[in-house]
């Protein structure tokens, strides 16, 4: 008799998504926040975390793995000072 245990499908946590995206890099590499956000959003389009929260997690994980981080996730319009 074959018995198959039911295993619930678990959605990856945000930390899992960040770790998975960073796993393609090695210590000493430099990662782009834009590329990391794109990879995370592609891996889980339903991820509702803000870009700022994801960048915070990316930075903490990357620095812990001795990687450099390039903060290029802001659009050019967001980098310009606002004139009122």
C-alpha cells in the first residue's frame, strides 16, 4: 500500500526570497538593489513588502555575506530634488 503524506505548500518568506536572490552572488561581489528587487518580484509577484523594506533586508543580508551594495533602485525622478 502506498501512503503519500500530505505536505502543505509553504509560501516562501521574504527572507527566503532575499536569500535565494543573493545566492547567485559570492562574497566580495557587488549587488544592485534594482536587480535584487526585480529578482524578488519575479520570484514572488504576490510579495506585498515595500521596496524600502526589501532593500533593508537585502542590505542586511548582503553585508553579512561581505557583499557590496549599489543603491540604484530609485528612478531618476525620485533622485531629483523637488521644487515647490
